[in-house]
């Protein structure tokens, strides 16, 4: 399931089928130990719906990390990037994207920042963050899908 917010109904969807559905949130949090082994403070950039619903909270906290949510100003800037730049205008504002990651890392002292929206994954793909560590949920679930497909082919 290639949408972070849709994981609000993940349990119900998984219960309705025998086909395994990869949990994007769990996959993303599991990858942090490889991406940033000494991480303690994990930031989350996402839509207000994903942040306010607490979708990532249980996964981040269960993994032993401190979850850092963005300030109201950063949420507003994230929304602007997602809805105005990417969805409406059809392109990413690279400066805005990198500013979001930088501010989460520097101002809120995050060791790594989860990109908890596939539009943020698009921004990462268009102009990758090279200064601060990010966990790109979309790329990580794609990699997990390929890994599982290869395992099935070999069995």
C-alpha cells in the first residue's frame, strides 16, 4: 500500500485478505536502524492527517526512538510543498523541501527524518537530500516489495 495516510485502515485491509500487505510504516521505522544506527530522535514530516492521527507514533516508540513532530510552522510549510507545489503545480520546490529537512534536523535535533508522505518521496527523488539523513517511506516499501518478490521467485 503506497500511501502513508491509508495505513489508518491497514489492520482492516489486512484482515480482509490473505495476501500480505506490506506495512509501509513498520518498514520505514525498521529501516532506521540501518540508515542511521545511532539515531535516538526521529523526526516526521507528513500531512497534518498523518501527524494528528498518530499513525507513526506506535511504530517509532515501540522501536525505542523518541518521536519528534514538526512545529505548526513546519506543518504549514510541508502542506504548502505537498499541495501547492507538488499536487497543484506538478513540481517540487527543492529549496522548500531541503529547508524542511534542515529545520527538522537542526532546530528540532532530529537524527533522521521520516518522509511520511509519498509527495515528499517525490521531492526526495527530484533533488535528493545529501546533508541530513532521511527515511523515504515510498522508496523503502518499494525496496521491500522487490526483496519479497525475489524471495518468492527463489522458493
